[in-house]
């Protein structure tokens, strides 16, 4: 028997520093596991956010070294996936 799984649209990327800090802390508790951070309306913005996460740029300083981030377009959504890998490689 085939099992179907339905997904809701991805949420928008959280803008508050508090939300981003909580996400970074949660990812550190589960190293190596990818998480959907959210989506942007434009592919270029998703790629820029992924770059900013990886490099700890302003607004994303709670991430940086030890984090990986990828921008992917799925189902018409420009999604950002993130994981913490420091020490998990």
C-alpha cells in the first residue's frame, strides 16, 4: 500500500533576531540534520540568505561557521535548508 504525505507551504523566513537565535540553538542540538528554515518569494533572495547563514553576515550572526545552508526551488517555492555540522563531519 502506498502512503501519501501532504506538505503545507513552507513558511516565510523569520525576520526577528530572537527567532533566528532560537533556530540556531535548536540546530546545534541536532547536528547533521537538515531543517527547512523557510522560503523567500524570489530565488535570488533565498540564495543570498543561504550565503548569509553560512557566513554569519549581519542579521544572521547567530549562524556562520559550523552551519551549512542551501537554497532550493521546490514546488514553486524558493526554500532555504540549514544544518549544523561543526564536529559532525
